């Protein structure tokens, strides 16, 4: 079975998620939430419910967030609005006076949606299609048709 986060760490994630004032959101995660009409409070509640139900929280590493590369982060894959979401959080300044939970990502799980045949590609998910996706797809079709 895949590795799960330490129970003490899970308890800390839950404690911080229970106080939305101690949850910070990256700009990317803000866009993720706006695209799905979700709030920070709703995501915090989803995190709490995921933990309370005993679901797995997978440890991972931050690779692309400036200043936090190499730090441990944690992945959850709850179902929100009928769609499996990929949520990534990190404990920042943990066990220090200014500690907080950083919400790094909160978007529909691309791999789950594609593998389950829910969508053909990520941009088929509602509210996530770039403004010019149709135009780009037409251009791509024209290029590959010849």
C-alpha cells in the first residue's frame, strides 16, 4: 500500500484547516477555486471531512513553489461537486508562532478524469477551458490534417 502521512502531521493539517484564518492560498490555488466557484472555507471543510473519514493523505514534495522547494507537502483527492479533486497543502513555519497551512493546489484531478473516461482531456471539464481553446483546437486540427 502507498505511504500515508504521519498521524501527527494529519492532526496538524486538520487543526490548521479548522481555522481558515490560518490557511493561506497560493495565487494558482485562488484561480483554481474561482474557476469552480469554491471558497477557502469550503475547501477547509472538505479537508476536515476527508481527514475525519480516515482517507489517505499522501506525503509528497514541493517542486515548483519558490522558497519552498524540497519541503514536504501533502495530497488529498476528495470528491467535490461530483468531481475528484487534487488538493495539495503544506505546513509552513510548522510549530512556530506564525505557522499556517498553505493551499498550493485545488483543482479537478486531471488524471482521474481522463483515466475514468469522464473527459477526453483536462479542458473538457466545465469552467476550466481557456478562452481560446476552441480556436487552438481548430488550428491543431488543420495542422494535423495535412
